[in-house]
C-alpha cells in the first residue's frame, strides 16, 4: 500500500481537521488503531481530544494509541502512525 508521505512534506495538526466532513477510504490495520465504531458514510469531525499520546476523535469513533502525522493532499487526509498503521479519508468539505 503506497502512502502519500513520499510525495508530501507538509503536516497538519489534528486539531485543524475539526469541522471537516470526511468519508472513510481505507486503513492499514494494527493493534494501535481502533476503527470498529467508524462510520462508512460521510461524517463531520467534531472533536479531537488528546490524553497523553492517545488521540480520540468524535468521542471515541476513532481511537489511536499514538499521535499520527496528518497529511492533506488531493482531497484526502492521511493519518500515519509511528507504528506503521495508516488511516485514509476522502475530504468532502
């Protein structure tokens, strides 16, 4: 699975995603990324909370055990975790 990291050098803070409407595209699974409650249709990112290294989006829809690098490119948002896990969204708005 190719990542967008090889073509993009600017990173975005997680908090900058609040207010965006996104739709799940794909993920590279692992033990540090929980997407069980992730809706498969369009949803708005309403909150991003950090508890130490843990990141919780929308009160638990997405839970990441480590803070990811966030890359915005070509209408996609990529969350790249230091553990090698990846999560991709299409940005609708």
